[in-house]
């Protein structure tokens, strides 16, 4: 989940993105695959990429020429206006020229839908719905503050010296990943068996990513429930020195309850609060 908060003239707007899994039929899956690399958002993203490239050239920065992206590397397309090509109807997602697609809802949607993004991942299709004017439900104040220092041996260390252990999901799954990779290497390129092996390898990597994200959500949730203000270390890229930055979060005023998924995806993404 991503959450963005702004505060201006005592008026606050909270945006929240809900990511849900789609259940398309085989015909709909084929149609989604066709739309994925033929949609107009491809040109919009290409235009944004080249604008950024020329901006870096004019600024004297490292240009970083845009790389070619084949159809198999393009994994999402966006409807920038809700109701114009994409809408919700009685718990189903209705897409233009594709039809009604069943959705596996994990939570009710709050606020006003603004954009809809359909993406393909290793285990299927997902829809991300960005909503505005989501009601804010502050957590009760505790009167406590802390600082966190992200590390290598431990995931993070609090100001009181308590360490959050790193579960090292990748190290645990290295054996299974090696087996999946060897299976891909043995298959003939272009064959159906290789495609199945590649899909299995992708799901293995996706499982590790989900484990990491779940762990980060839960640990961040514990922190925002326990502390009102959290400080973190700001690393300077030029010299590598570390300095303590200012207040980066007031979780009581900006976090919404609802379990671990309501927390930010990483400890360094805690953002400034919305105060009424």
C-alpha cells in the first residue's frame, strides 16, 4: 500500500492505493496481454522518459539513455480517469473492450477512485486503484519518541539499543532458487517446458519479495503503534557520513488502522503527518 499526505490551508487530502488480484477468464487474459503492449500509455511513458533524458543532458548530469523495452518487459497499463475505460460494478472490474473481470477483494475501498492500473505479475493479474479523500483515523497518542538506524547485521536498531533481527529470507530460499534456476538452464530456449520453468522461478522470487514486504509492514506497524515521532538516519551520498534528520513522521496523526498492510512498505518511507 502506498499512502501520500499533503497539508495546505488547513485542508488535507489523503490518497491511498488498493492492490487487488484479478481473476480473468482465458479469453480475458489474452485480451489483457494484447492491451498491455498496444495501449496508449506506452507512448505517454516513452514521452516522459525522453523528457527526463533531455533534462539530464541539459543539466550536465549523467544522461542515461532510455533502453528499449520489449513487449515482455512491459507489465502494466493505466486508466488515468476513473469511469473512462475502467470502472467498478457490483464488485467486478469493467474494462473497455475486455469486459467484466472478477476481483479477489482483500478489503473494502474507501474514498473516491481516481486512477486504475492493471499489472501482470508472476502469479497473475492485479489491479491497483488509487483513491483520494480517504478518511483519516488517527491512532491514540503515546507520548514516546525514538530513532532507528538501519543496519546490515540487524534490520534496524532503535534509540534504546533494541535490535530488530533480519530474517534473511533470501538466504533461506537460496537452495530452492538454485534448483529453479538449474531447471531453467536445462530447458531448451523457446520451448513450453522452459516457459513453465521460468514461471516457477519468477514465483519463487516473488514469494521472497512478499516475505520481505510483509516483514517490513509488520515491523513498521509496531513502530507507529508504539511511538508518536520517529527519527531516522540521513546518509549523504557524496561522503557517506550519517546525520540525524528532523522529524519525519508523527504516526498518530497520519497512519490508518487496519493491520500490517496499513503501514508503509519500508521504515524509511514514513512521511510527514496530516494535522487538522
